[in-house]
C-alpha cells in the first residue's frame, strides 16, 4: 500500500508534496518562491515535521548528485549567425560557461561572419564559477538554507543533522563547484545562533575537509589546454576568461574554517576547537594561504586575474580569519594557537627570511588580548632555547621576531618572569660567543661537525642586544633597575668574580662576554630616567661598573662612559654635549637645568669623588681617542647640569685644573696627542663651567686664556686637536704660563663670590683603592697619595697650635677682616708645603709621620671608649673582690629599689 501511495502524488504525505512543489519543471527558472513560502509556513506550524522535510530534501539532493546530472546537450546553429556580436549574444543566452567539443571549429569563426559549413556545434555544460552546474542541487540547498534561517525551534537539531549530512555530501564531491556550494551553505549555517545546544554534533570532518581545501591545487590539464587555445582566438577573446578554480576552492576552505570557529568557539558543549588536533590543521592551512598571498602579490597579476583580485584576495581573507581566530583565544588557548605557527615556520625554513615570520607574529600580537602578550613572548623564548644549536640565521630570525613582539607588547605586560626573559637572552648571547670562538656548535672541531660563520654569529649577537633594549623599554623604572643589576651580575668584573694572576691578560672569550653584556647595558640604560639616583644606582651596580673604566681596553671604557651618560642624563641634555668645542655663549645650547634635589646632593656626596677619580684616570689612558675625550666632556657637562651644587662645582673645577697639570706632566708617558687632547678637554670644560657659574671675573680669566691659546697654541684647544690631521708640536716641554689656567687666580675670583676658597686652593689628587691601583697599573708615590692630604692639612698639629680657642670679640673680628688677605696667603703657602712634603719626602719620613698620627688617634679613641663603655652604677652598689678591688654585681630587676616617682 505504501508503494502505491508513493506512485500517486495526491496520496503522498503533505510535506513531500510541498517539497516537490518548490522544484520547477525547468531548472533554469530557479526556486518557486510562492511554494517555498508555503513550505516554510508548514515547517513553522508543524515543527515536528521539520526533520522529515530535511531528510526528504537531503534524499532528493543526494539522488541528483549521485546521478551526475550535469545538464542536457544544447544544439546551437551557427548558420543563422552573421556577426561576432550575434555569436556572443547567443552564447550569453546560455547561463552557464560552456566548453566546446571542437575548439578548432570555434577558432575558425571570423570577426564578421560565420561560414554555414560549420553546421552545428554541440556544447556541453562546464562547471565554472559564473553559475552552479546542477540547478536542482542549488534549489535544494537554497531551500535548506531558508528553512534554517526561518526555523529556530527545539526540533531544529534533527533538521541540522540532515543539513550537515548534505553539506558533507557536497564537500566529498570531486567537483569544485559542489564543494564551493556546500561551503557557502555551511557558512550561512555557522552564522545562525541556535536556541538549543547540541551534545552529539561533531565538526571534525569539516575541520579536516576545509583545511584540505585550503591547500587545494586543482588543475584539469584538458580544460587548461583548451582554454589556452581558445584564448588565442580573436573571436572569443574577451568573453571567455580563465578562472583560477584552485583559488576559489582555497577561499571556500578559508571561509569554511572561519565558520567552524564561529560555530564552536563559544559553545562549551561542542568539541573544543582549541585542541591541538584541530589547531594543527587550521593554523597551518591559514599560514599556507597567507604565505601564498605574499608570493602572488610580488608578481603583477594578469588581466584575467585582476577582476578577481580586486574583489578580495585569499591573503586578505586569510588574515582576517586568522585575526578573528586569535581574537577569540582565551588565556589557556594561546599556547595551542601559537605552537602550530612555530612548527610551520620550522618545517618550511621561514625563520631565515624573517619577513613572513615577523608578519605572522605582528598579526598575533595585535590580535590577541594585550594582557596575554607575555604568553607569546614566553613561547618564543622557549622556542629560542630549543633551537640553541640551530644555525645562526634561524636563531637570529627568532630574535628579530622577539624584538618586534616586545615593541608591540609594550602596551600590555611582559609578564611576571621579567628576569627569565633577560636570562634567556643573555644565555643565548653567551652561547653565540662560545660558538664564535670554538667554530662549531658542539664545542669541538671534529670532522663532521657543523662549522659556523663568524659574521652570522655577530649579526645574531647584535640582534640579541637590540632585543634586550627593546624589552627594557617596556619596563617601568624600578624593574629596569633590577634588570641592570641582573646583567651586571652576569659580567665578569675584575676583582669581584674575575680573578686573574698578575700580569695575565684577560682571555678572549671573557673579554667578548664583557663587551657584549656592556653593550646590553647600554641598550637597557638608554632613555633611563629616575628621580632618586641613590635607589636607581646602588653601590652594587655603580662600583662594578666604574671598575671597568680602569681596564686597558678602549671599547670597554667607552661603553662604561656611555652607560654613565644614559644614567645621569634626565633632561635630554646629552645630545648638546655630543661635540667637544669652545662655545662662546652656552645659551644657544638651550640646556635644561633644574635645581639639584636633596637626593641628588646625597648621591653626589656619596659618589662624587668616585666619579671624579675615574674621569681623571680615564684621561691617563694611552689608547684613548677623540671619541673617548668627547664622551668624557659630555660626562663632565652632564654632571654640572644635572647633579651639581656649589660643592660639586668646586670639585669639578679642581678636577679640570688637575687634568691640566696631568697634561703638563712628563712622568705619565702620555703621547703628544693625548696631552694636547687633555689640555683641550680641560679648556672646553672650564669654558662651559665658567658660564654656568655666571661669575664675571671667572669667565674673564677663562676667556683670556682661551684667546691666548688661539693665538699662541691652537693645539691646546679642541678645534686644533680633534681634527683628521691635527698639527701638533714636537714637544710640550715649554708651555707659557699665559696659556694656562691659574688655580690661584680662579680660587681668588670664586672665593669673592662665596665659594669655598680652602677647597679651591687645594690641588686635586685622586685616591686609589687596592683594586684600582692594581687595575690601573700605576705605582708612583704621587698617585697613591689620597685626599687625606686635605684632611691632614685641616687636622695637623701646627694648625691646632695656631688656632687656639679664644673669645670672639669686636677686636677679633676687626683683625680678621684686616688680616684676611695675609692669612689666606699664609694658608696657601702652608698647604703647598704639606703637599710638597708628601710628594718629595722619603718614604720612611712619611711613614713615621703617619705612624705618629695613628698612635695619637688610637690614644684618643681609647679615652673615648673608656668614657662611653664604662658600666653605669648599680642600684645595689658595688661589692669588693678578693683582691680588694670593687666589682659590679649583677642584680635582678625585681630586687632593685627604685624611687617612688619611677614606679607606675
């Protein structure tokens, strides 16, 4: 009976009759809209029938696909066509792009007429992108789409199963247009928000199939040959176009993956799309098309491809899909999304080119949430460690990507493991230095090991150093200070964690490590600004850093000076001291000068003499060149502008005069160039500081000496020394006093302006520590005398005898004012004698004098200790010892008797 009902249309179920009515007799007419509305209304009225409607539509569609209904042949008579335009018009009537059996016949069609001998050419339909090949299949899919869009009831899950079954059927087809048709329907379905969840639906097939379509390289040799022959025909050129079917399939695959992600990413009941088994398919498929887009964009598109490219390219669609995928990634999914990217770049050797890798990670960093940026950074660092023994180009590519990623992550967070980031980069820097020295990755030179190239390792080292600076720029000031201390702890510091035998040179590897890590510190300190120098530059950092300024290696000393400049410069004054020169009016520099804060005063009080001493010792190095002197001048200028109070200004002036004495001395073994350069440095700085102090008499004296040097000794000024070919004198044994800055004159003019004349009149002599004396290789007595000379002159017995305590009266003040000039002269003479005594007296005499002073000081200390350490009297009194001496007895507190006023 069922079979009889199936044969009779009137007895068939209503839903089947409604479904059959939407199909027209002529498939070219398309879906019957009126009947489709009836079917939709029926489905909404009877939702329990929706699954049967879907199953029946799926059955009809499957039958059409299985029977390969590609359309019927059509006969086109060419005998009635007179012109080319008529031929084109007739061909355009056929809605499908056609393929001819015999292209040679079509090729013989002339521009103006078609010979009657051609007869009838038989065409058959060709699957193309202009229209679908199967009209009934298209109608069935359109009906399914409309029902999905209209019906959101609880029974839609069963209907969706039928729909996905049909989409799967189309995707499994080997016909490109069927695959594209199924993809478009799936994308429409993916944009629908379902009211009820599905517990059993799986999208594994769609992920695999769409990923496969993203790699499509569809090519039909027969079709391409005939299209190539036809495209040479003048008659059909212009209306038959070569369609890149593979490109369309890839774009369909990308859209399909985008649909899968949209459908599953926010549904916790669905299969987790972020699982590695899915991400390992989705991400490489997207990267493949992104990379293919770069190759095609590098070539100029052909005219036949231009129209398609104007619409949308696969690369643009891929990038948009990739960004959407990453934008939906939560904290726990970042690793699964980034790992396939790293694997893809490894498998296809894309680190070496850098361009594509950088582009990929720029997309990643800009797409993910900013608070997740540090997860990507950590994965890149781990990948860098995993490739420690890979080629330098690969490691350099990863480091370049890290550099770009760190710059983008500045707005977010580098993460809690800041020191781990720098530890990894410093470890890679050290490994690169080891590889460069050994020449191989395994530390041996056996046959078969991979020999490295030194220049590639140098490029890697520079990239690591730039990356360290880029990371440091993303950190706040307090974290950057920690990074500075961390890097300093990694540097082999002489006398701290580097112990060498006497007169033993530093190994080459150690020296290279020192230079590389100091370069890293230069990058970290660039742009460093702080309000409290004491906390930003603790002793644990500054002392090891300054110890490098005594090393007999020009590059190391220059790096140390650059680090100091970056740390001290807080108002961007450093570029204004880039060149050492005599400036007649420093107002043109537009220096930014702020009042020295209390913290700055404390810093200079603690470290000022230390800095001055190292500047002085830096000028004594024989291998210093113009760049060193310019950097020393900049350091002096920044100290005067950023951290100088009245006391610091006096010390810096004394230092400049001491540098002049150093240049006049012949005991140091300095070359003529070095001595002239030190003279020029002293002149340039005194010209700067005199204008900063704004003391007219001081400025007048400095300018007079500079004018005298311009006439008599231009080689004592920066403009005459720091040239490509300076004209230097054969010797500097006879330097006239008129071209020298006089300490007595400067002390006199500054003393009248309120400066400390005692300090100005005392020559500057640097104080050495044991390590500094060892490192600087200086053994002369004059250099080992410390600033204690000044202390000795102040606390000497002679001074104590001359200045007894007396009552201050009017007569005392009057006599002090009248005799002040004579007293100052006597004081200067006395100080000169004390300094001369320590410089020229025999060592035994100096030792005896110091020993007497030490004995006297110890006696005084013993007296003070006896007074301060004597035990207080006991409330219980004293007891006598067995020898008749009184001895204090320890009494418990509860036995002591206190006055009533002391008891609460």
